[in-house]
């Protein structure tokens, strides 16, 4: 169903020139307000990737996991726990104190 889109092969992979800038570091250096929101069963972006990125960001982020499938959690999803936490983050800037798992409704 996803074909090459899920294989991470893009035209840039074959670009014959050296990048003009160094790669961006993915680490714990930066803003401490990153909220990752992800379903446990999302085929194009597996939950393992969300957990790995959360580890790289360390204390500057939180992972909000939802026991659901599909690619959309916020607005497209219907899990009150995830909608409330994400809305509070967007409106008030408040992140959860720790990583959170929301059960599907």
C-alpha cells in the first residue's frame, strides 16, 4: 500500500553532491518542550522510532503513546486522554511530567 514511501528512498538519496551543511544533531541539546504524540500501531511511523527519538531527546521531551492504530492521533483520533494532554500542551504549554500511555477509547 505504501510502496517506496515506506522504504525511505527519495531522489535525495541519489544526489551526487556533498551536503552544503552538516547533518543536524539529534540529541538532548535544545528546547525542553518537545511533545511526541504517537499511536502504538502506526505502519508508516512505527512506535519504536518514537521511543528511539524520545531517548535521543532525553529530558527535553515526553512521549505520549496511544494504544491505537493509524497515523493520526490528535484531531484524527478519538482518545480523550491523548486529546486532552495534547490540547493542554498546545494551549498552555504544559507537558506531562512523564511519558504517558493512553488507552484507546
